[in-house]
C-alpha cells in the first residue's frame, strides 16, 4: 500500500510524552521493554537530545505527522557493544547501527517501516560519509522487524546469542547488514 514521504527531525524534550506513549504501545513494548516513566525517558534519551553522546535520535514523520522513532550511532562509540557484536560478525571500522519503532499503530502493515529504514539509511550515508556499513542486530523472534530490514535492502549476515532487550526473550538474534552503495 502506498504512503507519502517520510522525513526526520531531531528528537526534542517536548517529544518525550509521545515517545513514552509509543514505548508503552503493546507491539512496541514487547520488543523495546522500556520503562516509560518520565524519569526513565529523561535518563535514557535526554543525554542524546542534549548532544552528550554519540547516539542521534529522530522522530520519523509520515506526511509531516509523527509516526515513529529512529536512532543511529557509530558502533565503535560503545565498547561493550563492539565486543558483544564482534562475537557474531565482523564490525567494520566506522559501521553504524540503528534502532527504530513505528509508534502509531495506524502506520503499520503498509510498508512504512521498510520505507522509514531505507530513507533513514540514505540520510545516514550523507550525515556520516566515512560510514561504509550499517549493522542491525534484531531478536530472532521479532520477525516484523527483520522483515522490514530485508525489504529495505539489508542482508542477513549472522545469527547467534546476544543480550536480549527484553529479559523474557532468548538470546537468539539475527544480524543484518547494508553496505553503502558504490559510487
């Protein structure tokens, strides 16, 4: 099914209420498993909003309306993450990773997730010209997430155990990669 343009703007503190609502939405909460109290939202998103760490956070908009959240970060900025991910696959120098959610239930099931991921990665190549790869580990049970990556052009490169975001999940993960297009 078709949809309009997907755009991104930096996450702001006045988005925190909406973000908490999205994180509490059952299909998001299942995989993100995030405390949605104002204190937890501030703790986990405030530093990035202030530019205090390497993660860049954005609100995804469909036809100008907020529908989701997406963030990117250089994997190398987080040593523990590099060590954990390196057990499953090569982590190329300068590689980025992303995390994402569609918070608006009405935007799901229409190809919006794949379009959001594709548009965001295209912008990421411009924002991070040295990056040559985007690697995204996903809980193996989160089929909707890894199918969106596949529809956005990512290829599965590894499978194995990683610390799950939700403690009810097994450690089984799949890792997807998208290389910067040639030229």
